[in-house]
């Protein structure tokens, strides 16, 4: 229904535009004249179409980003107009190098930007194991603290680091182990 009303408003607006431009709109030639008026309007106002498409794309992208933030670890206002989604692999050196900058950004913009993390473990089985451990920490509400510990210990990824980091941030070790094994 909304799409129809929006379309009717545009077509009606273009018809009014055509009339103000002296374009004849008669019932016998209404469709042809309307097509010509629309084409003429778009040719004379390309920025309007470009701006409309850009606004729609940005709105749709923001909606999609908010959907991702609803299921993945996120920090910041849930209704933020800016959403930053980090895709990371705990084995990736480049992902590690950006962590200090991301911490600074989260500290500075925590009240205006929604930061979201998506594990993207593609480099090794240990990447996957680390992602499971951090996901399990998220279930206990300690994602960001645990995530930092895992990044800081990246060169020692493995069971010893996962337990050490869990103890350091106050996780229940048995729950962490159980959650890592669950579906």
C-alpha cells in the first residue's frame, strides 16, 4: 500500500510538473505524454534521482547494519546513525594491527556510533576455535573484554590463552568450555 501511494505521489507530482511546463496531458495520450514528462523530468533533474537512490541505499544499508548488530556483539547506541561492522579473523595480522585504533574509536565515539564485531575465521582451524571462545564469552556478557585479551595474546592462540583470558575477565570457565562445544 505504501509503495503504491509513494508511486502515485511521484506520478501525480510529475503530472503536475508536466502541466506547469505546458506539456499536454489528454486522456487519449495520457500514458505517452506521462512517459515523456517523466523522461523529460529525469533528464532535467538527474541529481534528484541520484539523491533519492543514494538516500534509499544509505537507509537500507543502515537497516541491514542494525539487523547485524542485533545478533552480533555490539557496543554503542542501538539507534545510531553510524554503524561500524568489523569483520575479523583472530589469526590475521592486519586485523590485530587495527585493534588499538578501534579501541580509540570506540572510546571516543561510544555515544554516537554502534560498533559491531563479526567473526570471520578463514585462516586456520585455530581462527575458528578463537571465534568460538569469544562467542562463548559473549554469552556471558564479556565479549569486548575477552576479545581484547585474545587479540593481545594473538601469538599464543590456543586453549591455554582462552582459559587465561577467561580467568582475567571473570568468566565462568565451565560455561565457557560448554558453550564452545554447543551448537
